[in-house]
């Protein structure tokens, strides 16, 4: 099985393919002149400065991350949750044994 294009389509396709594959003949190498691919000492200096800045940022970030607590829960909430598990001594135990009056109901005489 071969692929054939109709005559009305073949001419524009081949013409556009020829135009697109041509090399520039006017001396323009598409930005790839004599110095293409060569770096300058200024670029190397900028690269070194960026690497130093990144090193300082990483150092600062690790210092800040060491100060972050393991949990963001409030310590007071943890103490209150642990308190009912332990039996209370003294007046708290006596107050728990006495029945509490319900003040919401009143007798009508």
C-alpha cells in the first residue's frame, strides 16, 4: 500500500517542504555566529553568585525548619485531655460523689 497525494495537494506540500528545508543563503546563520556556544567570564561569575546565594538560602531554611515544633497542637489541650484519666484527690473527689440539684425545674406551690 502506497501513499499518494492528489495533484491539487501535492504541489503546495512539496513547495512548502522545499521552502522550510532551505538553509539561509544571506549569511545569517540563525543566530549561530562565530561566538555561538561560548560563555563569557561575566556569565560564569553570575553563575557562581547564584550558587552562593542558594547555599545561604538552604542554610537559612534548615535553621528555620529546626525551630518548627513537631506538633502544632496546643499544649493546654493535651494537658486537659490527660487530666480526666487520672483520679482527682481531695475536694474534687467529694464533689463528684454529691448529687447536683437541677435548678432548671421549679415547683409551683
